[in-house]
C-alpha cells in the first residue's frame, strides 16, 4: 500500500472545526448555502467506495513548511487548504471526492483529503490531457491555487473561516513549543566542565 494513502482515523474532530462548519451554513437562500459548502463532498457511500482506488491528495503535499511536500517551495501556496485544492480539481474537470474529516498521519492537525480520478477506469487514459500523474495534478493545482483562493473568498467570505478551521492553530503552537524546548535542551547540555569528585 502506498504510504500516502494511509489514513489516521483515531483523532476526533476539534470542536472549533465543528462550530465553524455549523456557522458557515446558516438558514438562508439555497444558493448561498451551496457556495459556502465544499463543492465536492460526496454523500453517496457508493461513491466513496469507488473512489478508494483514486489518487489521494492531502494539503501537506503542497505545504512549503513540511518535508512531505511534493513540489519546490517556490511553487507551493502558503498554508494550503483542502477546500481550495478541491475547487482547483473541479476546474480541471476531474471526478473527485473531498473528505473533510480525513488527515495525513504526518500532519494530523490539518483536515481534508481529496480522492481524484486521473485516468479512465477502463482505458487507463488520462481524463485531462494536462494531468497524467499525481505529480502533474499537484503542479496544476499549485498554478491555480492563488487565483482560486482569491475568487472563493470574494464569492463567500465564510469560506475563509472554513479553510482556517481545517488548519488547526494548535499545530503552530505545538511546533513553536517544540522549537523552544529544543533550544532550551541545547543550551542546557554540553559546554560545561565536568566536576571531579571531592576528596
């Protein structure tokens, strides 16, 4: 099994993410609700079953701060979100399923996984001539990401809260604490002379 396809489902959804999702869908016009929801969330279980064999994407693959990134840092968007990534895939006319509760095991505090069908199930030919591989798909998403993010923010400001909620601020806090702990450990060990035993 491809390690990229491993799912870690042992984590509960943070309360702030659930609250953000609930607030993002107030009772109102149907068109407003449609815009505020991720466009590619599948509700039919059979679709999820079919999508199991599709290519798997996580935000970590485009995160310039993560070792799991698949592209050069200069090509990666800052703090990528599965919500914007899924819209990029939709514009590429590729069948896809956005699973907002899934996470990459190496990046467990960032929510969102996208399953994308790149090739025809029978002929194995690319569905989009510009996307022939997983890496090629990531490159196309990276090219479109900034423009798609800006457009979606203008269409519905609530998308901003949803995207931010999918990237837990706890992750940054933990990283900062880890760096501080490493510095303290480095400054506290070594450099001192060993004292001999008193006679």
